[in-house]
C-alpha cells in the first residue's frame, strides 16, 4: 500500500467550486480505478484555494501506470484541471507510523 | 476535528534518523497532548528527506494554543528541530470528504 499526496492550488474565488469538482471526480472516476483503496480530501483553513488529496493505492504502479495511462485519467483531469492555478505537487509516500 | 499537515524537509542523509525522531516524538510527546486524536507519518518515495506528518486534533486551539504554548512543545522541537533543512510548512485542514 502506498499513499499519493496531491497538493492543489486554485484561485481563492474558486475554492468551493474546486472542492466540489474534486469530490465529484473522486466519486465518479478515481474511486473506480483498479487499485484504489481509499481517500481523504482536505481543505486548508489558512490558504484559501489550497486543497490536499490523499489517495491510498494498492501499489505505486496502480496510480502511475494503471490510472495515469487510462482514459479515466483524461476524465479526471477534465474535471479538476481547469481550476489549477499552478501544476499540483504530487508525490507518493510510505506510511511508516500511524495511530487512529 | 481538524487535521494538521506538517511538511518537513531534512538533509537526504538524515532521512532515516529524522523518521525515527518523528516517531519517537509522536509516541513520547505529541500523542500525550490534550486534544490529540491520531496521526500518520509519511515518507516521500521521490524526495529523500521529505516527510509529512498528519495529526488529527479535537480543535484548532488544541494544537495552536494547548500544545504549542505548553512545555511539551519545547521537548517536541528539541527532538525534531535539529534536523530541519528549512522551516516546516504547517497548516490546518478541514476534512471535507473521505472513504477508507
């Protein structure tokens, strides 16, 4: 299991609309992808227009190959891409310690 | 409930040592704080020296006032601060959507 962390920046006045696009994109596209295990959408309290999406994938390749090279990726980007104020910063992480 | 996201950057050759300091600091200091509800520690696969700490707090003030103004905060920073290559980026988030 790996965790994708995507850090998005949109114009402040698109804050709510982007949050809705993100939730819609996850519900209708991302969550249907092979290897998708779960997600969290986080809205910054300090920086209007900053959103963080955490996605748990079964493997790194489920995201970087399976999803990104699928036609679903174009649908996903069509929903959220128009809001980007700059390219999102996306990296993959290992969960080394947790308590819930 | 709010989520703190702290994005840390340390020298690449301090990557493992910092991960250990972070886990130790959470176990011995942060997790004892009033209002602490849970955490995740994430290590970047792409950027050696990048770590992300997610902390769930009961309220914003539990972190910004209760913890940061306590003597425990000095202990916490003594454990992890010496590794910082630059000041961590710390913000607070609302969880707007999730599936686990």
